[in-house]
């Protein structure tokens, strides 16, 4: 896609400015244009795609390839729209995820987590109705630790550790699960899980016959 003007495109305002997530706007104009034109809404893989069960690989170095992946994740996440997206959901088995929990349509709070890891989880739990872009139109209450500490690298490769509660804690755990090949339906009753897996398997079979 291309940008009509700085920070905006034809459909929605862009959170990261015309230079993507990662400051590449500071580099040569020609390369920048090529780079921006390269950003893409990618296809979100859905159940029963087996890639959703892969354990993603750690990022060794936050390089231009990772920054491009992060930009694609943001563009795909905002397009969906969703509040979080793990790289494996666009078929890339790397331990990278994006998130934006801002409530208003006109403000964006893009967050990136590379190699995120839960370092501590509270005994206290909380229930939240979860959904997943890889399991569209299915929502179910999931019980998880109410508070977690998460260690991760930012887009500059710098390490951070945060304590999270509420929706941030839920979303971080949901995305870190994706990175480990775990889906939120793994926490619901087997009866409900089997029913939803069957439904998606059947839908995939029918779309194959088209
Ligand atoms: O958009 C999303 N909403 C959501 C709601 C409750 C708990 C977790 C999420 S994450 C989800 C996007 C997604 O599938 N991320 O992996
Ligand atoms: Ni999900």
C-alpha cells in the first residue's frame, strides 16, 4: 500500500507515521518509499491450519527483516481489526507480537513485544471473554493469572520487564500462547473445543471444493 499523506492513507489514519514502526523514515528517500510501498496487510491463518500449533523461534537480532515483519503485523492487526497479533498468525514462526489496547478509533498506542516471556504469574486469576482472529466469530470466557510479569525486547532490541493486569495481562498471555502453539480454545471444555474445531475443519473443506 501507499500513503496519500504523512500519517494517513485512504482508509484509516496510520499510527506509526509514514515511516513504519521503526524509524526507517530517517534513511534515504528512495529506499524509504520502496520500504513503505512494501508494507502489507497479510493473510491471517485460521483454524484448522496446523501452523498455529508451531512453537515459534526466538529472534536472535532485531534487524530490518524483523522491523518489516513488525510493520506488516501492525498493518494486518489494524486492518482486521484486532487488539493483538502474533507473527505465527501471518504464518511467520518468530517470537514477535504487536498490540494496541487504545479504545478510541482516532488514537493509536502501538506496542511491540519481541521474545516475550512470562517471568512471574499471580496465583489470583481473572476471567475474560476472549476471541481470536484465527478463530473468527467464536468467543468464550477464559480464566488466566490476573497479574503477570513479562520480559521482552523492544524494537531497538532493548530489554524490558513490565507488570501487567487487566486486558494487558490477558492479551499478553493470549499472544505468548500463540508463540508457543497454544490457542485459547485449549482452556475451554473438550466438548466445546471439539465442536468449534469440527466446524472450522468443515468450513475449510467446503472452501477447498469451491
Ligand atoms: O483482537 C483480539 N481480541 C482479544 C480479546 C480478548 C482476548 C484476547 C484478544 S486477542 C485478539 C486478536 C488475536 O487473535 N490475537 O492473537
Ligand atoms: Ni489470537
